[in-house]
C-alpha cells in the first residue's frame, strides 16, 4: 500500500475510484477522497454485486440464496498496487484502482471474475508455465441514440459525411474519426495501456485496437479499463461507442480475438516450439484442449443473447462457426499465425467484444491447460477454406450454451461450483428478461399474419 500511496501522492490525486468487475464486465465500486482511501486500505461492498446482471437485476431467489449468504454479507475489496490507472478525462486529478474481493478469512471470493483468472494462472505457475496473451478488441462508433427501438447509424466524420459501405483497413476511413482516435491514444498513453496498432475493421465505423502481448492478468485489467476509455472518448465527442457483439443488422459483429502462447517461467523459452523449430507436443495438446473445452465454456466467450448473432453461417462472413485449426487460415476458429518458432502462438477467433476479459482469458487458458495435462490430440489441421458449415460441437444459442456448461464436470473442477452456478444464474436471469421484450421483428412479421 505504501507504493500505491506514493504513486497517488506523486500524481497529486485527490479522488480514487475503487472498482471491481461483475460477471457482465460492469465496473462496480465506490469513489472516495485519496486520504480516506489510503487510511482505510480497502472498501466494503455487498457480495451480491457480483451477481448483478446488465439490467441491475439478480437471479431468482432460489439460485440467489443457494449461492450467496442469505444475510447479504459484505466482502472486503483490497487494492492491487499493480492495477492503478490515471483517469485522464476527469476534471480533478483522479485515479482508478482495481480491487480484489476477499471474504472475512482473507480468501479470494470465487465469484469474482478477477479471482477466476488468478485461479487459472495459479495452475500454470504450479507447472512452471507462464501464458502470454495479446487481445484484439473491436467496437463500433455510432451516432448518439437514446431510443433503443431505433437502429444504430454511423457518426458524421471530419468530412461532414456519414461513412457508407465497408472500408476494411482503409486509412482514410479511419482518419475520418481522428479527433476521437487521438483522444483514445492520448488517454491510453496516460493510463499506460499497452495498445499497439489501430485498424479500420470491415464494418461501417468499426475499429479495432490491438494490445501488445504480455501477462494475462495485466492485459485483462487493461482491456477492462480500455472499454471505459473508449466510451468516455466517444461521449466527449457527442457520439456513441459500443462493444456489443452484433449491434447493427447486416454489419459484421465485433470480436475480441485472443492470441496466446506459453513460455517457461524461468528461461522465457516458448514451449510451443521444439529446439528444431517445429511445433511441440504441448502446442498440439493446447489446441486439442481448446477444441474439446471451448464448446463447454461458450458462455464465457459469448455471454449475452446478442453474442450469438455473430455466429451465423454464411451471414456477414467474419465470425468463425467452427473450432478447427490451421496456419494462416482465417476461416477457422483457431488460427495459427505464421511466425518464427520463438513467437509460435494460436489465435482464438470465437470470443465476442462483449465478453468479460477476465473470464474469456480464464476460459481460454483453462481449456489449453486441460489439453496439456490430459495430453489431448487435436483434429487434423485444416489446410484449405473451412467453409460456412457450423460445427456440430458448438452451441449457437445462449440456452444450449448454458445447459452445456452447467453439465461440464471438468469445468467445475477448474473454476469451482460456486462460480459456475453463479455465472450461469446471471446469464439465465438476463435471458429471462430478454424473453419478456417483444422485438420489432415479431411485430413486423407476425402482427398481421399469424
């Protein structure tokens, strides 16, 4: 805490936002003066905040009280000194500090997404392994829209015109939004976020920021902060930014592709490559684990009912609908980029941009870990185009995905019953809320015809 106190003092911080993430990825916490933050060395929050849904609701009473103490007890949130960031858009010198959640016996709360990732990373550490990851995060810029019944439209760019048509990798199209992009870069630099390249993605006013490869927990923290940064930059320019998986009909969905490799914790050697430069057995086992366990953990990659609108065979063409693997093959779910042996890695192209970064990284790494310890053999590599046929092993709607995950015993061994039951309960609660809303499609096609 002394190191963090000095960090705050050196930057003359007057206010601290103390946050943690719930299952959905929403920041929950408290704001307090710096002197009180330093004196108290943590905050208290009801444990129930970890079971809130995107709508602020909770699972039904039976699930709620089976998972939580019926007294609605507090948990203690302690700051992580390595997870402190400036808040560059604040009017006063402000910092945000990510906290871990503990019970009265100083054990990490297993419902906390950050604790879930830490639990998986501990399994790697016990083997002397260290995973390296690099997320790629997509999002849409849109006009401000306060009516949820209206479709989203692209914002007006510097030219005074709205973007039309798909402008994949266009520099000029990206430059249309230079004012907001410059703010995102400046604010990321102020927060020391390790962003690398920016590209204009395939969708209209769809952008992608790539992060430099590094430690999984640090990168999850950074993606968590990055999403908020993008939204704040958009607000400054009176436009919107969304990380929904499929926000616009007829446009590509937004993903969070995850590059992942494995190094020896002592030597730093890439364990996915043999001395002669060929792919190692661990590498193949890791892919085998992804293929076996991704279908069992789909809600951690696609957590919302909207998430599954990305997985439409033959529609919009940018989201994989399989868990095949192949080198330099963007038609498969598990792409192996061409690289030197020391940089050998696999890219999971299935997660949506709407996923909680802690949980999607935890699920990726858990799947790979199980593949390595179980010595799983992957399917044969796909050398040509995979095509648009959906993989029969993958659940392509939230209901099927939740049922599959709830029945997967190996997943419970990794994450614990309490997290699995709690996470699934929040997803069911959101889905039940969704089913109560009548959509415009139903009104348009069924109102006068059935």
